C-alpha cells in the first residue's frame, strides 16, 4: 500500500479492481484566438498557472465554453495518467444516485435507505429514519469508523478490508439525523450499497452507462472489497485529469456530456442547490470554500488555511484530500481540474480567484 499522500501511485498494488468502461471522444484542441487577445489571455493565465505550480499541482486542465484553454502537467506526467483523487469520487457517486432516481429505481430523496438495508430496520434503531437525501446532503448523523494506521482498524478496513458492508453497517449513529458532516466517509459508502441494491447492478457498469460514457470519459477503475463484492464508493476511483474535466463540463452543461445527455437539468439543479441545513454546499458539491482536509492533520503538515471567499457566487466544486479538485465556474463558463501533491494548506478561494481574474474579458 503506497503512502496516503501519493496520488500518482501505480494503482496495480490493489486488487480486485473493476473497469468503468469509457467511450472517449477525441480530446479538445487548444483555442485559437485573435493574436492580440491570445497574447493577453496567455499573460493572465501565466500567473494562475504559476500559482497552481506553487501548490505542487501535477495535472491542471482548464476548459472554457467547452474548449481547451490550458493543460499543464508536471515532469514525468502525461495526460493519460490515472490518479487516485480520493474523496473526489463522491461527487461522481451523487450523479449516479440521481440517475437512479431518474430511472425510478430509487423512488425519491425522501426514501429511507433502510428499504435496501435490513440491518437498519430495527424499531429502536435511529438509522431506520435516514433517507437517501440525508446521505447525499451529509446530514445523516452517522459516525465514521475510527481510524488508526493498522490493518485491523475499522477505518483502515474501509480502505482495504474484504467486507465493506459489515464495517459500514456496523457503525452507529453519531448524532441525531439532521446533523451536518459533509465529509462523512460512511455516508458515501452507504450510498454505494444502496445504489447497487436499488439498481441490481454492479456500480461500475451502472456508472459507465449512465454517467461516464455520456460524459465522453476514457476507461477508469474502481476498487472492490473482494471478487464480485462491494465497490468502494467513498474514494479511490482511478481516472485522469481529462476525465474529471469532462465530468465538470457535464455539470456545467446541466447534465449534457460530450456523448449526449446523462441527467436531466432538474437533477443537476437539485444537486447544486443549497442543502436544507447548510447553504455552503449542495449534494457533495460545495458552493463556497469549506475545509476539505482530514479531521486530524498529520504531524509535520501545514495547518488548514484561513478560508478565502470566492470572488463570485457562481463557483461549485468537489474535493479530495489535500487539494484534489474539480471546479465549475458557471459565470465564466469554465471548468478547472487540479490534481497534485497533498497540500493541507490548499486555499480554494485564492486558487480559483486567480483563474476568475484571468478569465475576465
């Protein structure tokens, strides 16, 4: 198992994995603009690109109006490289769950998750009241498994153990339903169990058909807890920066991907709207800077930064540990993907505001 900070580690250390079959379209060609405007734009983007490099960015992709504006990679990294972007996977999971609601396989956001989880149906079990919407909005009140850097730690078993269902459904409610914890590992894993049970399909196949292929993404890989077992939906999809840019573009275009419509416009609007209990985020996708770092920062790491507000209120994003990000800038019609070394001092507002300034007319 590689170090947790290594987002570029060869994913072959982990088995079993399963392919999320893609249907890649030809990649964008750079925008060709009038000479004077192109030179001005390049100068503006230079400062933003340098800031990205200062944050140890390994892969940077910027799309505007559905065209490639900037693509930048660190030495030794090529566009086909798949990264482990950790919790960013959850922003993809929500799209798949909303697709299942559209398909009628999950009746509604108000449907109790216990419909598919008999372990939660006890009359004295408060988890029986948790709805699919609660899990999507991070307000289920579930307790993440305690984590220690030992193989038998329940938290570590979420990453490498052979029985995800047992670990995930053994965890009690930490607080009353309606308590906000948008970084919950457990919410995302329970959603994955619900999705596979509701659709009756392997997560990778459902994700491929309903989201990944419509987006135009290339093949990706997700991890199972054992052969033909449960998918680790709270983290660990192996995908390229280009793939993530296409997911951002699908969200920006309100459900329309490079290969056609994936979700209804209303589903994307619901996902991005303020959650019932916290205006700072929608369903996994954040609406303003929030701390997306581990609850306990490793010794020797920089402390979490003060939050810099976004320069406008049209920014949405998903995040993974240490600054893995997909930003959707609705006012600028832009998508920005940053994948890089884990930086617990990553400042979302400072980073995005540099690109907002560069994209001004």
